C-alpha cells in the first residue's frame, strides 16, 4: 500500500482519472482513520422509512438493538445509526404527497410497475401491527437530525420544522431523483446522502449539500451484539444475504458464493435460539 498524507488531498485532484482509480485500491490514506467524535450530549437523531420499502429495521425505537436489526426484511443498511448514534427508528405510512412517491422510480424498467407497487403495498399488511405511524403524528421538531429514506417525510412537514436538519438518501442510485439530488436537495431538505464512500477523496468535488455516507454505514460496534467469545474467523454476512446464501436459492453468483466458502465459515447475525 502507498501511504498518502491527509494534507495531499487537495493536490490529488490534479491527477488523471486512471491514477485516481489506482489510488482507490492501492493507497492507504493516513490521518483520516481517527474515529469521528461522539455526538454532543442530548443530540437526537431519527431515521425514517416508509413501511412499504423493504430495507431497514421495521421495529420502533425502544426495541433492543439486536431485535431492531434482526427485524429487517431485506438490507439492514445504516446499522451504526443505532449502535453508535442511538437513533430513533420510525416506520411511517405512505403519504400522498408527490415527493413521497420517489420509491416508485425504482420500477422505471419494470414491465408492470403498477403490479409491483401493489405488491409492496399489500406486503405492508405482514408487518408488525401497531408499528406504522403517520408522518403527522411524530414530533419531528424534537430531533436535531432526521435521516429520511426516499423522502418519506413530505415537504409540508419539513417546512414546519426548520430547526431540524433534514437529510435524505435515495435508495436506487439510477433514478431521476438520485441524479437531481447531486445538483440540489429535493423537497426542501437540507442535505443529500449519496450512499457512496471514497477512500481517497478527490474528484469530483462535491457540492456543499452532498454528504458522502455509505448506504451500509456500519462499524465494528454494529456487529458486537452478534459476536461471541470464540476467535474471530470467516466472513460475517448480512442477515438476509447470509440466509439467502446458506438456507435457500441464492441470488449471488455461484463464483462469488464459492469464493466465500473457501474461508470455511459463513456467519450470519441471527437470534441465539435460531435453528
């Protein structure tokens, strides 16, 4: 690995694109590894998703961290929001506001998008009863920071709580709303989380409203509740990815799955009393 001091970041932007790509996989940035400082005492964070979107936990805050993460139906996503930031989890009903329909853009190439949308709405009925809230029933003003999946909270509410910092991520990166968000935040929100992360921060220079924050914002502490006292080995797969790879027909390419099995162990975060 080539060591790159943090002070050189400004000058790296002058390098040609092939050199930057090489640095992404061969360089070791120095001075950027220190853990981010803890949030100020009393700083309140909320993460909100629509009930019809399958990713992220579905249980509310107040649930144990372990149960919260294991409640995820698909991708767990930003686990560190709960393990390190102690964020409150909100699952809200679909709001009729136009901006809250961004999730439908994920079906732009679907031959029958209406059927897909209906299936997602029907799947809401399988979620835990009593855990779905209306966006109008949450005291958003009590939070310093709100992170919204797919613009789950409409602009009419965002405008009422300007003392709160409103951020959002667009779950599908190939959509129109995702591309537009690079130019300016949508629906009155303040910041756009682009779902990306670069080890060497160079071109393109981001606009002031764009924050590099990976969709899988996870840290070692995020998996501590699922670990044991046994020596660390193998590969820890996300709950649904691991269950799909080990217990059922997999959507992973066979060559990738076979590579994982070379390590002789695949671990999946799941309840202790699971079969």
